[in-house]
C-alpha cells in the first residue's frame, strides 16, 4: 500500500494554542460553497431534510461575488490565514464555480493552503481537472460503504461505487501536487471489508484511515439516527471530556448565505456571530458576540450554552486541549479584549424534530 495510514487531520506538530491566544489572524476559516447535499446520510444533520427545514437555514450554493468579497476581506489581517477549508454542511461540488473560487483564493495571497471534503459523486475528470488546475492543496474523500447496498442504507443515494473507484484512480494519477486523503467510518464496513477498503484505495491516495462515527453535531443524536453505539473517539482514541472549545479561538465559518458561525459544526445556525454581506471578516472575528462566546468558555460556563453544552466534538474528536491553561488564558483575554458586558454569547437550546417527520 502506497498511502500512509494516517487521519485526514494532522495530529502532530500542532501549534500550542496557549502560546498564541488571542490570535489577531485566525488560523483557519471555513467557507462553505454549498449547504445542500445530494446525499441524505443518516449520520449527518444535512441528510435529515425535515430537521434542516425547521432551522430555516439557507439551502444552496454561495454566490461567486460573495466568495470573492470574503477572500478580499482576508487581506485586512496582518498575514495570510493558514488554511481555507472549503466545506462545512454540504457537498462542495454542487457549487459549479468551485474551481473558480479555489483559483481566486489561491491567487489572492491571503491564503496559505486550501482543502475541501467531498462525498465523491463528482470526481470526474471534467469536474476534478479544473479543481486540480486551480491549485487545490488537499482533497478529503469520504467513502460511505464498500458496496451499493451500504450506500443506499446510510446515504439514501443510488451510488455508482465502481465508477467512483475508477474516478479516484484517475484523480490520483492526475493530482499533481494535490494531496488525497481517503477515509471511511468503520461502522460502514461489513465483516471482511476492512482489508478490501485498503486494497481498493490504498494505492490511489496519500493517506488513508478508518474513522469512527462521532456525536460531533450539537443537538443531533447520531446514535439514535444510525442505531450505532459509539464507544471510541473519531480517530480511535479514548473518549475524554473537555471544557473549553479551542476552535472558537483559531477558526470561524462562513455559511453560503454570508452568515458567519463561530463553529464549523453549527448546522442549525444557533451560533451566528455576524454577516459578511454587511461586515468584514476581520470585524466578525473581533466582534463582541465572538468574544462573548470565548469568554463564556474561558470562565468555565460552556454548559450554560445550550448549543456548546451538547457538543460531542469536544469529547470525541478534539485534537487540542487548553483546559489546563484556562486561568492564564482568561487573564490574558481580559487584558487584551474589551467586551461590552451587555453582549450575550450566541447559543440556544433546540428541540429536535421527531425521526418520523424526517
């Protein structure tokens, strides 16, 4: 097997966040090309159309001129962001201008690295060729089963698995400098399919990994929706509790309609901190709403927040932990950030829709 057995996220050589918080420039900005998806995955909120309708969130693709405004805004920071993540809630390739967006961001000088994540439906030479040429640095390809029946059961999509495999081989053969990461949830592997997964894809990607399902989305019971009992973290690690979310100190997420979420897991739009249609990215990053949320976490009041308090990302997926440094960070934060005491942190308790209505 040519590929490294390695998760899609880099777990080694990470910056010690306690040495850099608060950041003048975010490390990571998520920009979602499309909040819609052609799959209806049982393990993802976007796959449950009734739940999404209840949130009232915009479903569709980001306009190109909004995207270019976002990238131009990044120039207000003192240095380029480390990573532009072009994905969040939906399938990025449903935005037909994805390649143009990547090219614009790459040429801007405001972004060091660009990656995206896809369900693999559109990995054709016609769609991938322009994306590779645009300069995408990394693509994460999600495999949701090793046969059509598994795909149908968990994604509700009539997936051409054999065609998908051939497309992956083409992308690998023509990828240039782009890195390819392929992962599958172990829960979607039937007996005997683990080796088949490695044999099928291991020579056609740069890293490969078997993950676990994780209850990462707030107010979304993945065990109930899939019938799978989760006993390990997403990267096979032990489950452990974390009180302080590190993501809100180094990243934020722009949804396709321009509303900005403090968190890339904000599928229900409960953590809105701004709107790039009327504000700059830098204004949102330094906004009172964002800082109120950061202060709430540093003061140990995360669970007072209905959304953050129900987040499984902090127990099952987290690569960083700043809990031990919270008193020091709180003192530093209060010294450097002046916050309007009347501003409240975003976050609300949501009543999930019945499964039967989805």
